C-alpha cells in the first residue's frame, strides 16, 4: 500500500467528512458566499468590470454636455429623468448634475472599478496559484473583504436616487464645500448624496485594508517550497508592494472621511474654518478647523493610489511580455528593486497635488525633488520592458497587443507628468484639461490596457477555454485609436487654458475661443473628442460578448495554452478546490524561456534543474572574451 493510501486510510473519517462537505456545498455557498480565492477573484472581476462600464457610461453622458451644452440628449434623454430625477429634466443637464457625474465618474472608476479589478480580482485569482498556495491565508477575511466592497458599491449607487442626487464636491471631496453641500431644507441629514458617498467610501476602504493584510500574509507565509523571494513572478512582487501601499495609505484617509462625516452629521468642525460665510450669511459652526488638513490626508492616499492602479498593471505586463517574447524578463532584479523604491517614494510626493495652496519654497523644493526622483524607477521599469522585446520571437496574440500598446501609452502619461512636478509650470496647468489628459494616459490606455491584457491572458486558466482572437482584435484596434483621439487633444485644450470642471466645455470663455489648435478652438475640439468616446463605448461590446460567449463556447485548451513557465500553469484549468493535484515545488526562476540545449523554448518552475544544465547555460568562451 502506498503512502497516499495509508494517509487516507488513517484519516478516513475526517477525509470523508471533508470531501462530503465540499461536494455538498450549495450554489449560494459555492458561488456567492464563497471563501475560495478563485471564486472571490472572479466575483471581484465581474463587479469591477461592471463598475468600470457604468463609470464609463457616466463619462459618455458628460461628453454630450461638453460637445453640445444645453441640448437634450437624443433617444435616451426622455428616459433619464425617470432614473436621475430633475438634474436632467427634459434630457438637459444642469450644472449641479454635471458636477455629480464628474464626482461619481472619478470615484467609481478608481475605487469601485480599477482597484478591485487590478488588485483584488487578479490578485485573488492569480497570486495563490503563482506562489503554489492552496488558498489565501484568511479565507473568511477574504470573503468579508469582497462583501465590504459590495456594500460600499451599493451605497454609492443608492446616492443617485436620493433627493438632490449624488455627491457634488468632486471625486476629491474638498472641504469646506463637501462639508456643507447637500445640507439644509430638502435634504435628509443621512440619506443625501455627499453623506452616502462618505459612508460608501468607508466600506470600500475597509475592503481594501482587509485584502491588503491577507495578501501580505499569504505571500510571506504560503509560498511553495523552493519559491524564494527572487524566484517570485514579478506580478507577485507588484501585488506585494501594492498591498503595503493600501495598508499604510488608506487609514489616514479613512480617519479623514470619518471626520468629514462627523462635520456633516454631528456638527463638528474638523475641516470648517472660523468665519465661514455661506450664501452671504455667516455659517453657524464652531469653526477652528482646517480645510488644508483634508487635502493633506486625502493626497497622502491619493498619490500612492496612482501606484496602486499602475503596479498591478506592471505585473500583468511583465508576465505577458516575457511569455510572448519567449525571452527571460530583462533586468528582473532591477524591476523588483524599482517597485520597492516606488513604494517608498510614493509616500513623500503627495504635496505636488497642492502647489496652489501657497507652500513655502523649501517645502515645495522638497516635493519637486521627490516627484522627479520617483520618475527614475518608473523609467527603469519601462526601459526593462522595451529591452525585453529586443531580439524576442514575439507572438502578436491579443494579450500581447494590449501589452505592447500599454508601453508607449504609459510612457506618454509619465512624460507629460514631468512639467507638473514643478510648481511654476503647475501654476498654469493646474485644474486644466492637461491634467485630465496626463492622468488618463496613465490610467485609461495605461492601467486598463494592462487589465484587458490580463483578462485575455488568464481567462483560459479560469475557464479552460480561450477568448476569440478575432473578436479580441476587433476590440483592441478601435479602443487603441479612440483612446488617443480622446486624450491627445486634451493636452492642447489644457494648454489653451480650458478648465477641467467647466460644465459647458468652455464655450463661454475667451481663453479657449481665442486659441485655434489645428483649425479648431479649445471648445470645438469637444465634438470630435466626444465622438471618439462614443465609438470607444461601442468598441467594448465585442469584448463583453466575447467574454460571456467564450465561457461556454470558447475554444477548449489544455492546462498551459500559452506555454508559460510560472506555477499557476501547472494547475488544472479551471483549478479545483485546493488548486493543485500535487503540491508544487519551485526549482528555478519564473521566466526560463529559450534555454540553450532544451527541446522546448520554455521550462516551467517546477521542473528540476538537470546536473549539466548550468554548464549548458554558460556562453562559449570566445563570446566571453569578446
């Protein structure tokens, strides 16, 4: 009798009970209230993609108002008042409703869309598989993290249907406006847009904190035998640093949100200054608070948050780049140390969002310096990715198309941020469309392209089937073209002086009408930009259909359809409960592609190192001397 049989016989009652419990799980327990990291990852993914699409729809409504200010929306305009109320009566958008759309678009896209998708969805599904773990360290905490996210998202959605509509103070919720908006007659003290925004945000932050603790513990404690720190896939490193960013940066913002909530419902004055005048009358408050304190607490999270968005995308890009160039990732250790440096520096650059507050020259010099320093590790990472392509046997499948497009798009976003590091240049560019273009080049064609690449790449692992390559390319090319058609002109609009929050797109301001850019004024550019946005919305339909159709009807594939090297591809597709048929052991690094003397051009991490392999890897003596 072999050892496995003996073990099963020795523990027969317990083993039988465990197997019985697993097989008897009902549909609700298995797919809705699950503690399996893979199911939770898929739940996060579907919810994150849904919120991304909803946030994108809000933006498409805003683009109509910018292109055709004061005109009723065609076709759907007569239905929108039944959904959103008087803010869009007769299909025409009021300034307050436009502000609400801006606030909710930013909040939903970042905190209910990209963060849950990039960090929680991909992290939950992929990280335990890549490190050879059977699950996350704290499965119930993992489930609680998802449901806290779900509650926060629902509360955000409810805010659209309360009297007065959703939050109107921007996605940054700046005080004192955020403390006094949606108050007074006609507003419930609790069920109003701004208060619900704060309550929903508390749940979203709590979700991220629970997830961060779980990820850090899992990566430290549950790595497979032989999987040393320098054998970890770069995606795991990116998630590890991201978890620390969330764990350290979110608590100050959560404290600030609780204080702002108290200002609204308990009449404290954490952020309300003395002598505040509202609508021409002195405000009846105790005063003594500091509006700038909110900015410091918000941006202490707000800048690490940028790297919370981009680092998981870096990790996804690294995996797909190495796999489809059939080469080891160039400069692996430099990539690891770069993300560690980014994690550290991201906490000491936040005040470059606050140049307009009048800080002294010594403080501004410090933050200008650290802002420029943090660009160095980002350039190292991007350079390593470009060098990894050199000499590779590149496969241009759909994940690789999104990955390659990510590189120049993120490069444009990063380079255009350098002028904003200087307070003298930011004095002119602050709160213009230049800021919109810079940030969105990092997050939209940057991060979201990385996320699309990850969906196409790991879809076979989750389902056992591949998404259609043809429809993937139909999704990719219009999205790439429209992304640039939307955001490139915004740099020009911003340099012409168009403010990011003008609800009429700048049509009534000479600052945009006096400057012609390629024959169009800053305001006139809003029409082609909006058309590109609507076309890009249509371009997402092939992705949605392809995604759901392929779950049942996509091409069936084996456990390693991409011929990849990391441990998740040793598990069955889709992975069973516990993930692996046999406990994996790591014998080598994560990107062993095109090794000399091998029959295949990929060598998986769980393949033992042969005695003569190290000798075969050494280059010929004449090359060494050359």
